């Protein structure tokens, strides 16, 4: 069997696992990771990192700091850069999800907004806000525990927000979005386009 | 013509304007706002708030603090709660978009994660990260200037991330998402479900 055939089989298996939300076998994991050249060599490492995320979430959840969500970021070498949890209630900050907190902490620690090559391990599938943050940060691998419907079952709106985006904002009572003064804002964009700047 | 017919006509006109990304006329604006019981009585107020968002964006953009994006949050009475701009570069924080910064500042100022009744005015259509943050914060009205394709035209990935979410993560090179240790994370969720807590 050629390398290409093997690659194809694993790709299909991997895609199927993701699409159907199944737990991935150790083999599939190892293969999918090595395909992306990531750092973690075995499930023990992922288990250790997920354990830290769970422990952090448990601690802050029991102190009423926020919901039951934890996240950790690992760099290319497998070194833990940040471990955070949800702190929405304590910080009066609706954006303070575990993933956002972990990204902000990692950015601060590494001194860059660019977390290319890092992996984010999180106790639950990221909500659209966190998924957006992950892509903006250039993290290209996420390992999650619970599914959006699991979060919905304990009262969180992750899945609802995904449906809201996919269905093109069907409910104007939830959020009405109006356009105004586009011309004035385009002047700002034009000024940006013409200036010397750091693109990101 | 009955009030109901008028309401219907304006609703249709308003929906059409949003769907097609057109600039809304003053009449439509006033009507859509009054329908939602929002605070701003005329376009002059919106223009003033958008002006502040643009000015803030211009200042930080020229200092290389971040991209050309500004946002302001207004409370039920039309009082400005926060004015912020993008500070991704300065803060080494990929989540520091204008809208996220404005929400965080408003939460801190008002001492709550719940910004119900507030309106967010922003120089550009919120990216999925910011849209998620807006829904989590319970803000139910957004007024934006530039469109996602305008942001794309000057090098930003807002529109790309929308397509990525809507197409169910087609490109695994951008972001691969694996599930692992769901059972362990579900234990955390169960513990949360059973404890006394502040739901949000």
C-alpha cells in the first residue's frame, strides 16, 4: 500500500470522526497530529493538558467565577503556555470564556498576537466567538471535550449562536443589525489602506 | 391605513434593507428603532456616536495600535457607556477588536456582564467573534458602517471566517478540530448542573 493510499484512508477516517463527533481512536489521533506536524506524541500528553483545563474550570466554577469551562494552549514543543477558565461572572465580562482568556494570556506571555503553531485544548467545543478568536490568533488545531449540544443541555447558548449565524440572523429580536454611515467609515478604511502599517 | 399595515410595510422595507446591505433611509431607521424601543431619537445621535468611534479608530490606527476599527456602546437612555478601538498589535491580543474592547469596557463600567438594552455602534460589520460576543452580552441592536467585504478588501478575514463557519469548517489546514476525553468533561458539566449557581 502506498503512502498516498494510507494518507487517504486516514484522512477519510479522520474526517468521518470529526463530522460525526465521535471520539477519535488513538491511531487516528496520532495520524491526524503527525499530518499537521504537531507536537504531542501521545494521548497521555493530551490527557494531562485536558486534566489541567478541567481542574482550572472546576476551581473557578466552584468559586462562582464563571461557567464549567477550561482551556489550555500548548506551543509547538508541547510546552503549556497558558491554562485558563471562564471568568464571565467575576470579571463582569461576557467575552471572558476559557478559550478567550487562554488566548489573551498566551498572547501576553509570548508577546505576540500570532499564536501560529499552537494547539488549544478545551473542555468544550468553542462557541462562535471563541472559534473566531482561535482563527484570528492563527491557532490551527483545537482539541475539545464536550459538544455544543452538551453545553446547551446545561443552559448555554453555544449551539444557538451557531444556528443564528448559519441561518443568517433569522431572529431580529435577538439581534437587529442596521447599516449606517458606510461612506464615512470607508474613508477610514481608505486611509488605512494608504498608510504604512503592520498587517495582521 | 391601519397601524398594523404601516408596521408590516416598514418591517418588510427594513428586512429588505438589511438583507441587501443597503443604506437605510432616515424613516426606516426611525421606525426600526422605535419598534425595538431603542433610545436614539434621530440620525444626528447615531452620527455623533459613529463619529466618536471613527475618531478613536483613526487615532489608534495611526499609532499602530491596531486596525481601522472603532466601536461605541450606548445604554437605554442613549448615554455613551464606552468608546473603544482595535488594539490587537499594542496588546498582543488577537481578541482585542473594537467591539470586544467596547463590551469589556462597558461591562467593567456598569459592573455586569449583562448589557441588555444597550446598542453597539461600530465602524464595520462585526466579525463572527464579535457577533458572538454581542449575543453573549445580550446587546440586541448593532449599527455598523462598512460591510464584511469592505474589510476583506483591505486585508481582513471577517468574511472568510463567516464562510468558514457557514460551510462547516471545510479547510482543515486553517483549523482542525478533534474531540477527546468527552466523558471526563461531561463529569464537569454534571457537577455544574447539580450545584447552586448564578446562571448567565
